[in-house]
C-alpha cells in the first residue's frame, strides 16, 4: 500500500513539476523579443493581430498588389460574406477542437485531450470581415512588401491543397457564415499551439515578436 501511495505522490509531483516548468518557459521565453530591429513601414501593408484571450489570428487586407485572397478563398464559399468586406483573418489549430467546439460552453475533456495530444490533425480557420475596429484585442502595424510576402508564404505553405492546387475546404464547416475551415498541415501540441503558428509567421516575416509564445498576450504586446 505504501508503495502505491508513494508512486501516486511521485506521479503527481512529476505532473505538477512539468506544468510549472512549461509555464515558466512559456512566460519567460515570451518576454524575449526577436527581430528587435523591426520598424513599421508608414506606407506599408497593414498586418493585424487579434485575440480572444486564448487564441490569436492574423488579420490581413483582402486585396493588395501582392495577392487577392478572393482568388484563393472564393467569396461564394462563405454564405454570410460581409457586404463591406475589407479584411481576412487566419487562424491555425487542432482540427478536432475547431470543428467540435463552436463555443467554450461546448468544450469537453475528450476534445481538449485530443487537441493537446495532436489527434485528428490540423485545420485553418479563414474568415472575411469588414474593416477591423481598433481595440485592446487588436493590434496593427505596417510592413514592407517583402515581409508581407513572407506572411503569405507561411499561410499558403500551411494549407493542404488538392490536386489542382486549391485549399481543401472541410465540407459544412464554419461558425457564422463569414468563416470556414480548411485542411491544414502540421499537428497541434503544447509546444506548437495556435499562437505559436502565428508567432512563426511573424518571425519569418521579420516582424518583432516573442522567442516562443504558446499564449497570445506576448504576441500583441511585442507588436505594440
């Protein structure tokens, strides 16, 4: 009996220690910036970040000289395409979590465990929006064409394409009609989270961001 108790205590201590180490690394590395020399381009292309406190999305203009996103994600795939559509957002994450958790009230332990363990692959949420209003949950900067091209490559490289080179839409998916889900490459884990996907895109584009950030707050903080 004492051996069993000792094993359980040791197991619990190990779990608590691992969680504490993860939290320390997450918050510590999030404070360390990379691309420190980044400066906004006053006449550059707008790039935004939005967050609901848990999950961050990239927010880009629908049309620039670099790319017209409607040629990649046709508006007829979105039943509630906004009549004043001006921006498009991108978020990456667990396929199972995205498709089975439209609201936090519908989150269940099985879906959460599936997401953390990387079961079910990944998906990308794409949504069209009117001009994004300023606020605490939204930060915007302006970047050079080269930086913007790097973000575009990051997004397109994450999408799983069909034989004709088009993003593979997940049939019947979406929360509000202005959004939809597409098959994506990669696998969600505690180390490669939805926010880390955004961070990597910013890093590749030379935009100031965190060294590692599984949570969204540091992403918005460094961009500010």
